[in-house]
C-alpha cells in the first residue's frame, strides 16, 4: 500500500510500504516555506469501523537572529506561541 499527500494539487509526501510506515513525519517545502507533515493512519489499516486518521501540518520556524548576515537557519526549538498547527482528521470511506 502507498499513500500520497498533496498540497494544492502538488505531491508533497509519498509513503511507500504504508503497512510499515503508518505513523511518520517528513519536512516539505511549500511556497518557499518549510512545513513538517506528520501522519498517523494506523486505525485506517488495523481497526474495524469508521476510525479517523490524523494529519498535522506544522510550520518550521526559520530564525535569522543568530545567523550571519544573509543566512537562514532552521530553528529546532518548538515554534513560538504565535505559531500554529493544522490538525486534519480524515475518515476512510469504504
């Protein structure tokens, strides 16, 4: 099984062997912004009934405060309180 996540019609994430990678994350660049995409589709694959999958889209904060002039560094710390995450629950129709 495979899964593809598209943002505005453009493929952002492709997961092969979904039965082994039913939870995971991947950084993607979208419109010159970095976004961390998390997914959990365990219940889609292994639970009976209508159970949701969870997809989380979290911006990666770029910090230039400690970087040399003209350079951008990825900040590994959590986003500031003004940041946001998009939580998307999806139900599989059979």
